[in-house]
């Protein structure tokens, strides 16, 4: 274990034997940190935080601070971070609240760039990217491989679907469907995330099916329920189409169009 002499680590925290902690970092009680994780200088990790294996947390990050929620009354809640995440400079990640299930959760292999903020009760999947100063309010869900551009602000309770892309400086108030490209204030859809789908190796026939679904769902003039029925009738053999339909049918906040 490589612990700088100026670091302060509470005796009730558990660090794997190969964790490194940089100068002036503070790790408070009831923190767990997995194998191979590297904590940079001047990082603060608050109680009830779990960090997995192979993560790297850069200088001046604030990890596991209490929620910025006036309803929070000091109850025990948690921040759970998975494996192989990169958390860059000045990132802030808050614990959950009783009203949101008590856990803020971050999956595996995510890149959270400098100055990004993840508020209480958010859930981030795997392989997501939050660019510089991306801001997530409370109770937000970000699915796998989503990309959130720099200076994007997302309203409470919004869902961002898998492989979606949100362009920089956008203000998002409604759910962003999977596989779509969105941007603007307020955000609107601008077609498929073609570049992202190509990078992920989606077959051409799947991309063409998603293009057709996009035209039916969002550009045909049909009511959404009618458009969903039409897509299901014509394209239901494509797994990605079924996931898209399920996302639309389970939206509670409403869909970005």
C-alpha cells in the first residue's frame, strides 16, 4: 500500500493492500476501496462510500459528500462506485437520500471528466462518459454507453437511454431515448447517434431499422402510442427496437422529441 505521509485515513475504513493515496487526501470512516485503485492528492472521500477495483480518482475530487437536498436530515445513505472508473479533477459525487432509495450508484468503466457533478440518487450504468462540467440533478438514470457533452444540465428524474448522445451546452428536461442524438435548450432530437453506433460495431441492418423507427416515432406526425404500435408491427424482430419501445412505454417524465 502506497500512502503518502500527509494523507489522513480513518481507522474504520478498509483499503485493499495495493491502493495508493496521494498527498493531503482525506478518507473518512466506513469507506471501502478495492484493489488497484489510485487516489490522487487533495481528494476527500466521505463516509458510506464504496469504490471498486482499478479506479483512478484525480486531485481535488469530492466523493460521497452529503446530498444537496433540503429534505436530507442526516440519515445513513450510500455512494457505490464500481470498477475501472476514471473520476477527474474537481468532480463531485453525492450520496443518496431516503426518498430516492438511499444510494447513488456508478457502474463500471465510466469516464467522468473534470468539474462534472452527479447528485443524490443518480444511477449511471457502464461505459458512460460525462464530459467536462456535465451536471446531473437528483434521481437521474444514465444507461450504458451514453455520452453527455460538456456543460450539459439534466433535470431531476430524467432518464438517458443507452448509446444516446447529448451535445454540449444542452438543457435536458425530458427523457432521451436510446440510440438518439439530442442537443439544444431545451434539448430536441436530431436523429440517431450514428457515430456512436458505428464505434460500438452495430450492424448496418440494425442501424437502418433504428433509422426507420426514428422516422415513424418522431417525424411521422402520429401520436406516440400509434407510432409505437406501428414500429412494433413492422420492426419488432430487432432487439434494439424492442429496447427502444420499452424505454418509451416506461417513461414517466415524458420523451424528448
